[in-house]
């Protein structure tokens, strides 16, 4: 488990991270959402022990992370601004990481390079941005660490490659309990992979919740009602987040459980109704509005 307690970081007059506390459980995908400049990279670099917090504490499995080799062997960090050796090749990277991570899987690394069509002897500086990201992810996977920190890892990857990387993450989580921590400015990139999401804005976390817990309290339904039935009357006493109408079809998002919504609709005997799955964007819009923020202005 990773614990950050009341950590802050300031660069001259800029407060990059402002008294953040977060707990990252093992075996979950933790997604950190925020605009550029929200403090995501600074927060992750402090979790990795690259930067020292001005205040607060960070531990990984109970070990303080800053200047602690024992803690740093527990994770692999994929930076948004990647660095590679001058004139280095993937083969050179493999040789280097084998000295840093005792469990680095060289055989699997070579196999994945072939599957991703990356030449082990080609100079990395000739790779495209997407190819460099792929290479970094493969190094992180083959390091066989317990935690994998990813800063804008999917940025620069095409949709097919994004799904391939997500599939590898899922496989690693199932086979050896890897815990990915993924920072992104794009909600949609984390839509189908995260278990827990934190929203970072101006150096502070607006909210940090399990997606399943949030989904239990918000429902979206499509329905066709009988004549003169007011949809707002059906959900009287509940918080209606949105009502859209196209002809006779209503799409309603309400703060309530799926069971409560279905029960109320059945009581009013609609022509048709169906409870729909919620997107991560819809969940966050509702949660941040309750907190007094407009996520559309924060994220997009």
C-alpha cells in the first residue's frame, strides 16, 4: 500500500502540490485525473522519491521512499518526459535495467519487442514518440515490480496500441498482483481500466473515490412514459442531475441507486424503461458539481 499524508511542494512562488493525502491500495488501478499544471507529475515524482516534499510523509509498503533504495525497488516509473541513453538501443536498456531490478524478465522483454515490432538494435532516438512510449511500458512490465507509475503513458499511442497496453496491464494484475498508478489529463483514457480515481486541481485533490462506490449512488435511465406523466414527479425528493428528451424518449440521470430508480419507474407503469451504464465522465460531472466545481472547465 502507498500512503501520502498531507504532502506539499512549492517551487519558488508556485504551490504545485497543496496538502494532499491519498491511499493507494494494492491490486487496484489508481487513476489520477487533472489538467496540465494541476500537479499530477509533481505528485507522482514525490511518490517515486524523485522530489522531496516540503512537508508531509510518503511510504510504500511502510518504507519511506525518498533516498531509500529498498522502497524504490518496489516500483517502476514511466515519466511523461522520457530519458534514454545517448545512442542507446532497447538491448542497452535491457542490460541496464537487469542491474537495477533483480527480477527483470529478459526473455519476456525480447518476446514483447518482437510482438510490438520494435528492433532491439535500433537507436532509440530514431523511434517515434509512440514507439518510445511502448518501449518504456515494456521495460516497466518486464521489471516485474509491485507498483507501476505511469505519467501520461497513453499519450502518443494510437487506439489499438492503447488497448494492447491496457490488456497487458490487466494480465499483469491478474497474474502477479501488479498495481498501476496512472496520471492523465483525459478521462476517456481511464474509462475502462480504473478502480479508484482521484481528481487533482490546482495542487489539491477535489475527490478520491472508488468508482464502484460512486456508481452505486448515481443512475442513468432511458424511458418512454405514458401521456401526461411528468418525469420530475417520478423522482420527487431525489436529486435529478439531468433530463434530456428526444420525442417521447427521456434520458434521465438521478442521484439514487439503480434499484430505487427502477422501483419508482415500475410504480408509474412506463411504456418502456432501461437502466444504462454510466461513463466515468458522467460520474465525475455529478460528483464535482456536488462539490461546487464544473469538471468540464477543469478537465477539457
